[in-house]
């Protein structure tokens, strides 16, 4: 009871400030895309918004595995999904220029819909398969343009924090474009903000980029196998405590690369 009373001002400030910040940033994203004629600037605004939101909420966040990524390559990033915070964490942590495949319902929410549309995020209609395939084609076009793509392979948030089964159709995207999939392990977000709750619980959160899994060995008929390969990578990484990093021993060059990337991209 005492803990709830002590945390009440913090929870109240988050509940009040986050919507106001979202409105201000949403308007900024919309006009940034209109004035510049480019969605790239609006996307960068969303990245800044995510980083600022996490800092204002005083959430402990760390990033690992950046040394596994080549900044000159394009990837399909596939994070596990258990909390609304996952979206903010992905925007703040992924060092590449990317577009998110998000459920179509986001585009019908006042202001938020304008924000995601103006920044070039990709709507996915989960109820109509044909429209869903059109979204994948649009994502494939982005990959061919050198823009990475992020998608939650589980399709929706986990109710218990465990990695769910993957939507195998999504793996047609990396297979047909021959783009490596990067499994992204998000830890601590489920405990910080559970599904259906608006109350934040401060604790350590971590985003780990696992080893990219090439698509070259898979065909359309192998998409279920590809999905299971990526899922096993995430499940295996989940078995380690949050303070441990599933990274092989690094030499001096690798440590330097990771430090440079962290400083350059302002990782918390």
C-alpha cells in the first residue's frame, strides 16, 4: 500500500504527460513530412519521440548486440512482443533507417493515424489476406530501396510474456527479397507495462540484437521452418537472465565498433 502511495505522483505524471507529448510529437511528425515532402524526417521525429518518452519515464534501458549488425546492410528485424513499450524500444534502439509493419487499426486513431502514415509506416490488415499481401509487397519495395523493415512475428502482444507462435506468412517477405532476419530479444518490457494496464513498473529493460539469420537457404515452402528457426533463437536467448548478454567473446575491434555505434546513435 505504501509503495502505491509513493509511486502515485510518478504514475499520474506519466498518464498526463505521455498523451500530451504524443499529441505534440504527432503534430510535429505530420508537418515535418508535409513541409519537407519526405517521410524520412517524420520517421526521425518518431525515433526522437521514443527516446525522449523512455527518458522522461525514467525507464532503465540497455542495448546489446549492435556489433552483429552491418550499418550498410538491410534487414528484417523481428522482435518478440509482450508490451506497448516494445514499440518505443524498437524505435529507440534500431540503428537502421526502417519502417514498421503495424496493424491497420493504428491508422484510424485520430492524430496517431496521421503520425504513422506521414512517417511511412506500413499498415497490415490482418482480417483480409489479400490486403495483407499488398502490405508485404509494399514492405518488399522498401527493402529493395535499402530501407529495413520491422515486424512483430507473433502478430499481437503475449499475455504471459512468453514468446508465442509466429505468423509464418510474414516470412515470405525476407525469403522473396533475400533479406536476413534479425531476431530482436526484448526483455523487461512485459514486467514494466503489462497488456491491459496503464501503470508503469520501473525496472531494467534490455534490447538484444541476435545473430542475423540469412534467407538464402529457405524457399516459400520453407517459411514455417524459417519461422521456427527465428523463434528458437529468441526462445533460447530468453533463458538467460536479463543482465547477461548472449554475445560471443569480442576482440578489441568489435568492442570499439560497439562503443562507436552506441555513442553515435545515442543509445540511452
